C-alpha cells in the first residue's frame, strides 16, 4: 500500500510540474500575440514587459504572495514545490493580461510597480478567498481553473489602468469614432494564439491536481477535450459572425474568439459534456464580438482585445457554472464575480491612481508617435526602413499618426 501511495504521489507531482511548464509557455504566447497586434515600433517594449513581468511575478509570489494565499510550502498528495510552481505560473498569467490592454502608451517602470503589487498582494488575497479555502469557497463559489480568479482579475486590473491611462494618441476622433490602427504582424499573433491554446491544456488539465487514479486520469482527459472543443467553438463563431456582419472574415476576431472560448470553459471544464462545452465556447465568441465595439464606444482603448477576452468571457464562464452545473448556485457565482471584481478593480484603481499622481503612467504624445521602443528602450525590434524613419524621430505630434 505504501508503494501505491508513492506511485500516486509521483504521478500527482508530475502532473503539476508538466502542466506548470505548459502554463509557463503561455508567457511566450502572450508575448507573441501582443507583439503581433501592436505596431512594430512598440514591439521591443511588449517583449521586455512580458519576460520581466513573468520574472517579477514569480519572485513576488514566492516572497509574499504564496504565503498570503496558501500558507507555507508543504508536501501533501503531491510535492509542495510542484504546487508552488504550478500556482506561480497562474499569477504570471494574470499579470500578462494587463500588459496587452495598456500597450503602446504605458510607462515601463510604473507598469512593473503595478505588477509587483498585483502579484504580491491583490491576486493572493482574492485567491485565498477561493482556492486558499477562504470564506468565498465556503459559500459554494466554484471556479475550477480561474475564469474569474485568474482571467477576470487580470481584466479588472487592466480596466482600471485603461480608464486612468486614457487611449492611445490618435485612437479616437473628436466625435468618439475609432481610428483603425492596423496590427504589425498577424502571423506572429496567430502563432501566439496557438501557443496559448496549447498551454491552456496544462492550465485546465493540471487544475485537476491529481493523476494517481484511473478516475483522475479520465477527468484530466475530459477537461482537456472540453477545453479544446470550447476554443474551436469560439473561433468558428467569430469566423461566421464577422462574415455575416461585416461581409468579410476578421482574423483578429477569430483569434480572440478562440481565446474567449478557452477563458469561458476555464471555470468549469470538468463537468460538461463536449456538446455543452461547445455551447459555452459559442457564447464566449459572441460576447467578444459584442464587447470589442462596446469598449470602443466607451473610448476604453484595448489594443489586443484583452478586456473582451479575459474579463467579459471570464465573467460568462464563471456564471455558466452556476447555470449548468448541479449543486452550484448561480447566485453565489454572481456574488463571487461581483466581490472579486469590486475588490480587484478598486484596489488596482487606487494603485494606478497613486502611480499616476506621483511618477506618472502615460507616455507623452510625442513619445507615442516616436514609439515606446525608442522612447524607453535601446533597440528596435525590426530593422525595417519605415520603422527606422520613425526611430530617428522624423514625425511630430502634428503629423500623421503612424500605423507601422
């Protein structure tokens, strides 16, 4: 019996380590997705933010966050170190969401300060209420892998920052209508989406937290199958819908539709049939299609659509558990969404506000035209002639808004 216990411990630990590696690989997905959807003159800034926010999130969660959320690192049914590694890559995911929404006009160091506070304090506090066995989990609130606990938390923080930061220079006309700012590299954005899709199998599958029995292995397989099919539904929904509405297919919407399907199923990939998972992903795709223009009407600038994907679809996925899963109360799911949303948005709004009032968080219009890479970093991402012209500062605020 002791040997069987050891075998279960080994398999459980392996699941967390391997799944954590897949989730860590999502950091590359976020970097590629965001780099592809911004202008080329801001690519180095995106890449720098994504690698450094990951490093900072891991350090801050180790020093402070994990203890707030779970207590000390101890062995149980699996290695305590494996548990820490699996949990810390989730924290980094929440911080990555913020990066995309605030791209092309946020100062680097104030952004990193926000990441430190988010990963050390704000995320762990609400995480303790839920996955840490706190008061919210005792009410019956259910979020299997983090539609709210991870994705909407990143979304709420990003929303608070976007409101205080304002839109990119030239993004909206005086009448409020948006100006199109074309993405620099759609192949890169597509690659990033596929990397995120792959990483999500570890994100959701690893959240089973056990692989020591036949039942656990079957559960992991079901979770991964549901995760995959929900993403497919979200992608196809936006594919067809953009053709019907705009008379053309919009690749960026298709990419975000797939991601919305993934976020939507994350709160409950363990219980539905694949048919129900398709429906949940389908609704997630529709919500993104409506949320992107909604945020534009509110003049909340989101270059990569992260608010629509992670915040809106995250809320939907959490509420869907209350609608479709037996023994889970819709009312308590709604309470959890509201309580976590108010806490995270309010806390982040306060931190962003302090940073804005002290060191400032927004790059000037001149710096935005020049490009964040030139304004704050030493090296452009691409040695292209058009990029090089902007790098040399040949355009002014009174000139045409560059789209490269």
